[in-house]
């Protein structure tokens, strides 16, 4: 087969399995209530952020481009933003990257040394997997999602089987996220850190935390869960991104000065690319202005209030209308009541609604003026299909209620259609397939 034939066959295979990815029509969503984007604080549509950004652009002597790689052109704006982020996040040092993806690839590909081990949550982001594949680490081991018991068992087995880990000659890097983008789960960070410190008392266990989806949403001034839990001095590296709740572009790794220096010398995703433009830096600075002055914290409180309203209302209506969990349900980890005593049970802006029929449900929501996307394998495991609801500060309770009602309406319609199919099958004495009503 020629290359074109191979590529065409691969795409046809995805078509057949209903998993082919395509770009959506950019104008198709304009009239829909947004339950899809990761603009959690609605800052992408904030008049105050827009006005601040345009004013700073107008006042800046440098706007377009950056001039090259950071190692060739270390712009004043870039260095100033890193210094600001060191103070804001209470970190020893900071290093900007063009994206969270680039930061994870650069960190995991370069820092683990020969003989080291990377232990990672099974739901860790794809960028960490790409970094690990390029790493010189000897071993990569996954542990069950958010399971401290599984992490403990994994570390105990590694320490027992590899003397270099017990005596501190080699290191273990533990990769987790604070808020996971597909499930809306929150990592038990305190227990993870305590377990690592207990089982690797030589100090050769290094926890790396990706705060991409929690930046701006959790913690004082949106500083994330590491700061909220007081773990800054016990985390090896923190990743914060600017392109989700902050409505900007780029990312920062918070590390020690030694690790920063090492990354400048060995992180290929930093070295061999033109750095963020000055306009990107100005946009990020404006977003951090809103974090520091408290405006974003107010938006976060509204956002998390909407999350509680959605999960409570949906769970009540699913029960009232007797919708079977096999058709439509909230995962068990999504709480319908909240307590400040358990940080893993906080409300989240990401609500997965499980269903074996995510595409018809998403299509029905669109007809009702609501945009929530279907998520299927290979993005999530087989059998874990869902419509992922992403909430935003600018969503209203009326929109959330419309979303809940539309989901229940679809489930009842689907049940009715399925019952009609079963009746027809009994009458026909065979199997009849019909398209369930949307």
C-alpha cells in the first residue's frame, strides 16, 4: 500500500468505529449556551480583562513577536513575568513555556535520569506520556486513578525490588494532576505526598503536579490546590497553564533554581522554539492582575456554586424520573453535597455525564440550544463514554436548568423509543432496529 492508501485506511477505520476526530464549524456554536470550552472563569469574554489588555498593549514598547528562543533573546517582559510568578505562587524559581504540553514534554523527557522510575496516575495527560516516551528513565509504572492504596503498593514493590531506590541512589518521579479534565476528579494530594515521603525517606521521591485545570479556580487568588493545601515546599515541580481559566496562552513550571537551570540546558521543547510573543506575555500579565485583585476569586465562587446546583438538580431529577443509571448517570465520585473538610470532594467545573449514547445526547442538547460535547474512546476508556459538561462563571442558573431538563427529556425519549423497539420485536418474533428519537 502507498502512504496515501495507508493514511486513508487508518481514517476509514476510525470512521467505521465512530471515533474519527474532526474540527467543528467555527460558526456553528455561536448561538449555543457554552458548556464545552475550558474558559472556566469566562475571562475570554470579560470586558474588564479586554480593556486592561488593550490598554497595556497600547502602552507597551514591544508588542509583536519575541525575537527568538529564550536562550537567544531573553526579553524583559518574560523575565519580569517569571519573577512575578515566583512571588505569586510562593515558588523558588519559574520558567515559562509556550504551552502546558511543551512544559510537560520538556520536564519528563529531560529531568529523570538513567536508573530512575516514573510512577504516574493512569489518567495523566497525554503530554506526560509523550515526555515519558522520550525520557531516559528505566521504568514507567501506572497506578490506579487517585488511589493512594495503589500508589503505596506500587512504591513498596519498586523499593523492594530495586535497592537503588531504597538507598537513594536513584529517584522516583510521581506524576499527578490536581483536577483531571475528563472526570472532574481531584487528587488526594496530601495523602500522596505523605505516602511518597514515608516510603522514600531518603528524599528521592519527587512529586510533580499538573495544575492546568485548577489554576484560577482553586486556592487563594486562584493559586491552585498546592498552595491551598500548604504543600509548596513538598512538591518537586508545579505546572500552571495560562490558556484555560486565565484566557491567555503559555505555561509556567515552578521548580528549584537548579532544575530551572537544568531545563534551560536540556529541555528541547524550550530550547528549540521561538518563545511566547510579547503580546502573549502582556495577556498573561493582565490575567494575573485579575487574580491578584480578587476579581477572579469572585468568579470562581460563582462557578463552583453553579457546579453544586447542576449536580444536585440533575441527581434529583434522574431519581424522580426513574432514569436508569445504565442510560444516564453522574459518576459516584461527583458529590451532590459539599464539605470543606475533604479537598477531594470540592465542586468542580468539569461534570462528566455518563451514557453509552453520548453523540445522540449531545445532538439533542444542540437542538435545545446547548453545547456540551460527546467524549468517547480513545480519549476515555471503552465503556466510559460521556457528555462532558464544562461550567463557566457566565453560565446562568437558567441555562443550567435548561441543560438538566434537556438531558432528562432525552433520556425519557430514548427509553420510550427503546420500549417501542422491544414491543415490535415481540410482535415480529425477531429483531427490529430503529433509530431512537433524539
